[in-house]
């Protein structure tokens, strides 16, 4: 599976948009970009995924660059409950359900 | 609908003992995966079961094993426990259907195992 690079940590003011970048320069054409987050002491939570088009759901938006080498997860109005570690993952869908987690980005929402 | 349920939530065992952890997936989900999370190594994939068969395995010693029952419930077993096995063990379930929109994995709260 392709590897991803994320900043170790980020801060964001409550109420502002949190933009979390992810670099996946070696992504192949049939790999999807997935985002999960893990709030302290809980299991990871699925957020969103996409292939090449931008995606939006009730939790977040995912912006994937045209060359697919990077993406940004956007939490439009961050709250204190969004404080978590955010994992960017690339996966092929013609394989099993193995997920390779990196170190993720620790997002701190500041009051 | 009920989420992924892991039991027990907390466990303390002694070195050399064995332990069995249980995972009940979301109803209708046929794939169950297990992960180990430690502060040093992060989240690491252990193995995945689909329709009672192990479909993939991570790089863990043979002391770590698992199985899946016909109702998709899964158990993992660790034999001859070592201090380094202390970790949060997470179970995830999914439909196991590798089509877009059907691939999200849902995680349980985990079992925190402490080996003393």
C-alpha cells in the first residue's frame, strides 16, 4: 500500500475550519484516500473517503488534488469534540480489509 | 443499529498466561479485523477474518491467533503472554465487500490488556 505523510500535530481555533493535509505522492490509480480519526481511548472512527473527486458528508469534506498526490480533510466548524488523532490512509479496494495506519496528525482544538 | 462490541473492556493477566478477547461485529458484517495499538508502535494490523476464514495476516508471532464463527463473531487468543503484549486491542467490522461505498470499517472501543 502507498504511504502517506501527515504533520505530527496541528492547532485550530474552535469555530474555525480545520484543514488537515496529507501527502500521498506514490498513490496508484486504483487506490482510494480514506480518513479516520481516533478520539482518546476510543476506537478509530471512519470519516470519509474518495478516489479523485472531492467528497463531502455530514462530518467533513475531502479535497483531492488533480494529480492525486495530496489531499486535505476539512472540518468546516471545528469544536472541542474534534480534538483527536486524524489518520490519512490509502487503500486498494480489490484486496482484503487490512488498513495500514501511519502516525496521523494530532489535532488540538483551542477554545 | 448496535455497533461493534468488544469484551472485556479491561483485562489484567500475568506473564505466561493466555487470554481470549471477543468481538461481536455489526449485524450483517462478515469481515472482522483485529489491531494492536501501543504507544510505541501505533496501530498495527493483526489479522482479518471473512466468512470464518483468515483472509490476511500481519507480522505478529504465532502466539497471536484468531477465529471467526458462523455468526461472524470473532475471538483472538494470545498465548504465553509477554509484558510487551500490553496494549489496546481493537476489533473492526465491515461488510467485506470491496466496492466503493461498502468498505468502511467500524471499530469497537477496544480491550485494554495489561500484562504484569
